[in-house]
C-alpha cells in the first residue's frame, strides 16, 4: 500500500537516534561557549557546563571525552561559522558591493547575537592560540588564499581598486569583532549599560562605508552634445 502524500514517513532508526544527539551536542556547545568565555579553559569545570546546559555531567563526557576536547570543539564550531559566512558572501559570483555588505552584516550579527563566542576566540588568541594553531595555519590559511583569488578576480574585472586582500580581511575582522570583544569599552564611551541595536546598525553602516571605498568611482554622467561652431551654429540659430 502506498504512503499518502500528507503522511510523514517514519525516519530510519539511525536517523531518529541522531536527532537527540545533534540537539544535545548543540545544547552543550551553546553552554560551553558562554562558560568558557566567562571563565576560560582553566577556570571552567565540566560540572559548570553541565549545569549551564541543564544536562547531567555524564552526558557531557558521553559526547566529549575531556574538557579540552569540548573546548576545541567549541572553538572549531565558531571558526567554521565564521568561515562559512565569508565563503558565502566573498565570492566571485557576487558583486563586490553585495559581497562586502553581506559579509559585514553577517559578522556584525554574529557579534551582536553571539558575543561570548567572539570573546572566547579572542581570549584563546591572546593566550597563544595553542588549541587552534593547526586550524589557523592550515584551514584558515587556505581559506584566506581562496578569498585572495576572489579579490584578484574582482580587481581584474575592474570592479575594485588595488588592495592587499589579506590585510583588508584583517581590517574587516578587527572592525566587526570589536563590537563583541570591546563592547564594554564602547558602551562606556557611549554612556549606556550595553550596546543597543542602533549601535550595531551604526557600526554596520560605518564599516560598509569604509570597506566600499575600494570600489571605483562611478563614471561621470555623459556631457550634453556641444553646439556646432561657425556657420552651422548660425544656421541652427536661424532655424530656431
């Protein structure tokens, strides 16, 4: 007997079993992101993350053998999210303006919605980056090389001015991540308890204005045709 189109087939057991696993893993990583950002690796206990995730400590060890494994997984998820956004937006299939605006918007949204993740990464880098060194010199380096190719293609097509793509990316990273890493300083200068949505919007617009300075100036409007000189001009005036 055929299955009605309105019915949802029951997923295979292996697939059904993977859904709780994915949910639990996400729940653990979400909690770990906040706890590690607040206390650092050395100041965090697995029981702290268990309490924050509302899961038994045994569940944490079921998915992550050690605290260090969980720490590295938390950082890896963050980096993969960042690189995924860059790959989506900084693409030769997009115009430079569309790509830059989309990338900056996604980075600013990340700083607003997941500031702890950005601060966790900043803390890891300031501590020497030992837990992400392999990722930085391999995956991140190759990712940046691919983005360099995108900027080279844009420049070859006359769509952007000459710019060092790597250092341009460094600037974009710094400007967008500052709205998470330096949020306390910014809020103090703005005389408010924390950054508001309007601050992130103002930051987005400012960074876009700076970043799109690499776009070429628009072509000047065409000049109207000049009046003919000499006898032809007099004939035209007489006809009028």
